[in-house]
C-alpha cells in the first residue's frame, strides 16, 4: 500500500477537528441546525488553514444519510465517497486550471440536473479568484437564481480579486492563521499516534516554521520524520530547518544588553560555523526583540506571542534587564541591518558592525542622565552672545571651504499682466504645488519640468531628451488631467506645450532643483548658527565633543 502523507492522513473529518477555526465551525453547525443554509459560501484565508477541509465536511454534513447533521457519520456511502474525493454529486473544481467561460457554462449545464443519489449537488471551487471576468459573469446568473438542490462553496487566498457582484451573493467566512500553541498541540497528538519521539521544543520549531498553516506544518513534520526517523533530535531538527538555537539568540541578546561586544562576536562566529544564513539569523533576532517589547508592554503577552511557557519565562527574565527605549532602538537598527544584508556582499561584516553598535547603545537611563547634565549646563551658561567663562582650549578641525555660489539661472519668461489678468502670485511654483495637492502622481511629473515659457495663455515646459516624463505626458488621459488643473489654477484656458530639450539648452531650474538648492542653503545656515551657539561651544568643551550633524527640530528626529 502506498504511503499517505500526514496532511492527507490527518485531514479533519468533523467540524470539531478544524483547529483554530471554531468561529467558522460553530456558525456552519448553527446554520444546519436551524435549517438556514445559504446557497453560496466564500471561505477566505491563508493557505493550509482548513478552507477546503471545511468545505468537504460541510458537504458531508448536508448529504450524510443521517443528515443534514452537524456530525456526519463518515460511514455511509455519501460520506465515504466525499472523504475519498469521488463523490458523484460533489464537484471539486480547480479555479486556476478552469478559468474560462466555457468551463463555467459546462458547470451551469450540469447544475440543471438533480443530484444522482444525494440531497444536494455541491460545487467546491478552489482558488476562485483565478476565474476570468467572463467566467465570473457567466457564474453570476446562476448565483442570482440558484436551483434548490445546488450549493456553492468558493475558496480563495485573495478575496480582493473577486468581483463585488459575486461577493455580495455569498456568505463570507474568514479563516484565521492557527496559533503556534494549537499547531504544536495537534502535532503532538499526531506524533503520539505515529510513534514518533520528539520534544516539545522540537514541535514548537516545526509549528513556527509552518507560519500558522497546519498543512505546511504537517508537510515539514513529514520531511523531519524522513530525515531523522522516529526519534527526532533537536540539534538535527535545527540543522534541517536552517534555524538558530533559541538559546543562542538569547545569549547574544544578553551580551548586547550587557555591552559585551566581544562575547557577541564569538556567538556570531558560532552562527557562521554552523552555516546559518545571516539574514535569517537577523530576522530571528528581530522576532525575539519584538517579543521582548511585547513582554515589556503587556501583562499577559502569551496570547500575542508564539512562545511556549519555558521560552516566555526566559523572555520575561531578559526583558527585566533592559528598558523599553533601548529595545525600540535595537529593533530599529536590526530592521535596517536586515535590509542591508539582503543586498550586501559581506553579510557577516554587516551583522558584526550592527552588533558593535547595538552593544554600545546607551540605556534610557544613560540618555536621561545626559539630558539632565545638559539642563544643568544651560543654567550655568552666561547670556547668549557672550563667551563662557574661562573656556578650555578645544582642538577643532578647520571648517570646509565655502561652497561657490550657484550659477545664476535665467528667469522664467512671464507676461506683463494687465489688471484684469491672472494675479501675480499665480507663478510656476504655485502651479506645481497646486497640482501636487490635486494629483500627487502628476505633480511629481511637473516637479521635474523646466518652465520654458509662461506667457499666458501659453505654457511651455521642457524635459531632457529621452526623459520618461515625456512618455507619461504623452498619455491622453494624463495630459488632459494636467491641462484641466492648469486651466483651473490660472483661471483661464491655457495652451500647454511639452518640448524635448537638447543637452546644451539653457533653461530655468525645475521646481525640484529649486527645492534642493533651498535645502542646501538652509542646512548651511543651520550649521553656522548651531556652531556659534554658546551652549554648543560649552558642550564641546565639557564633553570634548565635535559637531557631526545638525538637524532642524521642525523635521523631527530619527532613532539613529
């Protein structure tokens, strides 16, 4: 007899077997009990969470010899045929391979006939979002006026791709991802029945690898049994799944929080020796720091985290050794590092540099003490504009030479407006800002245009040769939208001309270039102002510091 994979062998056969979908099971059972069964259902949710299994159980419940019943017998001819996927009155259709209108017409032709030996004809269409628009239109008439002997069950992972005309005629059930604890408990039951020895930590690793999908978890469990046999070792399991031991991750975080970068680098060496992916390692570290944040913020984090009791206790002990502010900064830096590793030729070096920075991050208390010292320093400072008393000598590197003034750009050509014409404030910059507020996508195109002529009612703009923006404005709908907004802004009919500029052609700067020039000028003034502030000068003396960066307070601050 051929081997049956665990996902098929342990497929749910009753409503009570649907792990993690109790809200769906109870609603369907109530509908059967009250004889209020709708003619069309939509089951949505991630892969492997029980959508098709629920559809089969529902079909058995409606067509069981003892039914309709919430507990199908499983032994009558109808139940056995549906379980074996050969029921003559239950049609399972793959929406991905039967997308055409002809397939749906064949279904409509079939639906007219009464069931052969069952109570209902049931049509289960999996991945229904793959049907074409014409196929959906052909199906719509049947859903509007279905025969009494027919029921439809649609399953999909992407309900947003289904037309609203179909959605409005279905009862929708959203299947949730299954929690780690429930998946692990189910795997434990299966392991006992299959005589497989595995620890609770190993079951948790398999459940976590499944990502909330029971089918994916069972497929992984099948793979693990094939590799390890009937006695599964945690070390072998970690190597097979390519994950780092949770204890190693916790040891690394302990080293980071203690500021021991040397110990942390030694742990990274172990990760490399074991052949783990540094990107996956960083992702696991992000998940662990996220868990620490939940532990620090929530009194009962067990319901929000995929963690066992032992792991949760370790997290609580670790969270007690640091503060919330530092955890937030750690998480931000790790997320930046993960993005860098994805495109880095030196992933280990990126991870090592991040580790050194993480270990040197000050705690929230240290930052608070520094702010307190600065407050005391401010109170001791003399009035603004005078130098601090007896300042110590500071060695400062010479300032960079001043940037040459930007070349003067030719002004935008404008018309001499009469009193009845457009007000003077209706200029090029105002037009760009107006379009940005109306349609950001078109405003972005206009930001990079050179204003060549603004002699109303004529507006001529230019782009460099080969610019993609010229292609965008060649679209009739985009061009018409822009002309409408230009007319609205200037209060008159304006003729818009889009030109292609040569490389040597001298033109007024674009709105984006003007903004960039203003930003550079502002940054220079900010740095000069900050460097001359008496508080900054005094801080340089007391803390032996240098000014590395100046940020405007109205732009907000980043964590790093």
